[in-house]
């Protein structure tokens, strides 16, 4: 088989219309704009309308990604949706996205790696395409975390928001791709940390959806080290250095974690794409949303070397290096 490379053809994002500011949240729980901004960098989040499901957000992001790629839904034969907030326990949200986009061929499935979901989904779709299990993929991160938050718990409800982001990957012969495309990925997990960030419900345990529970300080303690490990691994594997990066597009969980990782790795702030202020932590959607914003405002350009990373529940963590 001709060696293949997955290249990015398009990217798109979608945020629900309703904006919930820190000020408005301060009327719901005992918090303040100042506390939230200082500890996290978040200024507002978007919240899906009652009749808007994760698959609806995913479809809007996918349509935007397809439009930017110049392709249509009929070109797609693989859909991977990263989400922890599926429409239903089953079938996979990816199949609902497939149906809403009118796609009747290929394969569609979900990936569950919480905030690291998009990095896992990208690495999975890349492997599928390189091995001939599809030719063009929609890789989507989509979440409605507003549905699993305990809106009386100020230590968690201020941190998250709803949204979706998507990329279109196209498998082409390596010789044609040159040095463009997904250059490598590094994925990790360690279930020993499961109870530091989890949802206290599920079909097998409680037969309820449950609410997000988090030991914030514990997550914070591990985040920078874990992120740095996978970044160093993917750079090692691909023979690149942080000095060569055009853009660092981190998971948008907390500005202090992003700053800490950037400092540890020697990545300057002006090469880091920060969008957390406008949409908070949208879990699996945060990296593709940040990519779509970086491309839309002209910062990320063709041939740029782009590093993405994420860390989240499980714990899971991962990074990918792409030549745009
Ligand atoms: N408003 C005001 N006060 C608050 C709030 C709030 N929203 N939340 C907590 N506090 C209070 C606490 O009650 C505590 O008060 P006390 O000292 O009287 O007991 C005080 O603030 C300090 O609480 P800490 O939890 O120690 O605050 P910390 O500085 O650790 O900040 C935070 C909390 C922002 C959650 C931080 O731990 C963090 O960012 N952790 C990482 C978590 C994260 O990013 N999770 C996202 C998912 S995982 C991922 O995506 C990587």
C-alpha cells in the first residue's frame, strides 16, 4: 500500500447563541468575576438551548469545517466524535451526526477520553486513514457540559461551557503531502486517577446521568507535568523542537495550566492560542474550537507547525504535532 498522510483540509467551530457571563453566574452561586478571571482566565461561557443537543452542535461545527475544506458531506467516509455528553447512551453520537449530515456510507463512532477526547479522536482517525479504513474523515469534539454540571457547586460550574469544533482530514500519498499533515501523536492514560475528575452517574452504576465531580487542586497538581511529558514525547518522535513551533494550541481548561506548561517547555505566550476567556472549558471541543478561531482570524496559516495537547478525566492526556 502507498504510504499515506492525513492532511487537514478544513476546520470549523460552533458556539451556542446563549452567553452566560461571570457576572450572571455570580447571581446564581457565591462567586465573582474577579475570582473566576484570576484563577482561570474565563470571562464567559456559552450554553446550549434546551432543544439543542450535542449532535446539533457537532453538525454545525462539521458543516463549517466542510465549508472551509471545499468538500461536501458526501466526500466523508469516517466520522469520529469525541464527547462525554452524548445525546443518548447509545447509539454513538457520531451515527446521529452521520444521519443529520445525510451520509449513508463509511463508519461512525464515538471516542470517550473526556477533555483529551479530540486528541484521541484525531490520532484514531489518522491511524484509520493511514491504514485504508477510510479516505476522508470528520473529526469532531462536541459537548453540552451544561447538562452534567451541578449548578449549585461553585467549584465546578464556573469552569465549563458548551460548544463544538471539527476538522476534515484527507488521506493522500505521503509523497504528495510533503511535510504537511498529522506528523505524530502521543497518547497516555492512568486510571489510578479516575476519582479526581468524574461524573457520579451512568447506565451501569446508577441508571442516572449524574453530575461532574472534581478535586480541582489534584487535577492542577498533575496537569503541567502530564502535558509536558506527551509534548516532549511527540516532539522527540517527530524530530522537532519547541523552538520550531509556529503555534501552540492547548486544551482550554485553565489559563494558569496553559501558562505553566508554556513556561516549562519554553513556548512563548505570543505563539499560544488562548480562547478560554470567551468559551471556558468545553472539554473535547476546546482544541478544535481554538484551532478554528486561530485559522479564522488568520493566525494559523498553511504550512505552520502546530502543536495541540489536552489533559482530562481518567486521567487521559495526549498531544499531536501537525503541519497545517
Ligand atoms: N468562586 C469563589 N470562590 C471559590 C470558587 C468560586 N467559583 N470555587 C472555589 N472557591 C473557593 C474555595 O471554596 C476555597 O475557599 P476556602 O479557602 O475558604 O476553602 C478557595 O476558593 C480556594 O479553593 P481551591 O479549590 O483551593 O482554589 P484553587 O486556587 O485551586 O482554584 C480551580 C480552583 C480553579 C478549580 C483550580 O484548582 C484549577 O484550575 N484546577 C484545575 C481544574 C481544571 O482545570 N479542571 C478542568 C477539567 S480538567 C482539565 O480539563 C485539565
